[in-house]
C-alpha cells in the first residue's frame, strides 16, 4: 500500500476546510498531508490504518491526526457491493496550524493546545463525553463561514487540549530534534539513525557522532527521550518494519534483515514486545 503525499488546503483554497462526506464507501487512498485533521465517522464501519496502527472503526469513531501521518479508512467488503442503503458518512476538518501564527504558540495560555498538537503526531482517539460534545459542535461548524468557522474550530481545539477522553493510536517511534535556539547534540544522532537504522550501529559510533563519551551520551539520551538508546533504536526499526509489512510482500525474514536484525527470531520477539502482535498477525490485520 503506497502512501500518496498531498496538500489539502491548496485544493480547497482555504486554510480551514470543514467537509461533510457521503459516499457509497470512503474513497481516499492511503495518504498523508501537512494539515492537521479531525475525522468524525457518522455512518459505516471497517478498518482504519493510521501510521502503524490497524484498528476497526464504527459509527461515532472520532480521531485527530497531526501533520504527515499516513492514513486511510477502508470500509468492509459489503460497502463495495453497490447496496444503495449503505452509506459512508463523515465530517472532516482540515486546517494548517500556521493559521494562528507563530506568536500564538508562544503565549502561556496556548501551551495546552500547542502540547496537544505535538501529541497528535501519534494520532489521537476521542471518546466519552468529549466525543459527544465535539460531534454536536462539528454539525454546527458545517453551517459556519469565515471567522465564525475559525472561532468554532478554536473552541473544539480548546476542548481537546483539556480533555481526558483521549488515547494515542501509535507508539511514539520518532522524537524530533530540540527546536530551541541552542543546537541539540542529539539532532545529528536522530538523522543518522533515520538514515542508517538498517545497518549495524554501535554505541561507540553514535557517541562519536554526538561528540560525547558513550557514558555521557547514554545519560543525556535517557534524560532527553525517557528511554535507552537501544530501546529507541528498536522502536525505529520496528516502525520501519511495520511500513514494509503494509506496503510490500517481502518475507518476514527479509524484512527483519532490511531493518537491521540479524535473526528473524530476535526480530519477532522485539516486534511483539513493541506492537503486542507478531509480524504475521500485523500484516494480516493490515491486508486482511
């Protein structure tokens, strides 16, 4: 399953788009875009793939997606059989976080929303009373225009940033470099791991890249990421393995090798530890 990269706001000539969808089935391909997205499924069921997660969706399912997370909603087979009474309905909101301007995110009062946007890089499921309340607000948002639409969106985001009715869809495999003015010593390490995760990587090599001793590097890495270097490396490798399981027909042993594992047994063990399922089961869920 290939990922199509696109930009939503350029299609709709607007920084905020609120769309009511009604089709025989959800037709968008597996894709990603820089805009943030809120999806509320009103009718239909099937499975949704978001990042490395494959889960069922039913009416009432509501998720919020950060920038550039690959995703697709796939209806169950019955929706492709031309039954006129079956419809796939959803309300979808797209917006670019830059609509609020850089100064907005520097405000003390905006820290919760800013934090929520960062967390949304993992994908967020919205449930409970928050789900019900936002569903009503989305129905009203469809009728709003211009600044009223922006104000309605802002109220929804404020609710989400304060809510406890949320859970994350994906494990946080990638951690961005520090965005502060001082250059982060780990930036080069993150880039190196992203490009070379499939190679044999020694702690000595990584310490050299960060211009630190191995002991100092391990201490700082744990402080910055709340996990050991080995744990982080395995998360990157398993994340890329998930991508290969979804997008290719390569054998599991070959995928293990391509992701830096010398043996399939070690790969299977670590994969199940991180995803709670085996590579074979993961592929079956993704490709049915």
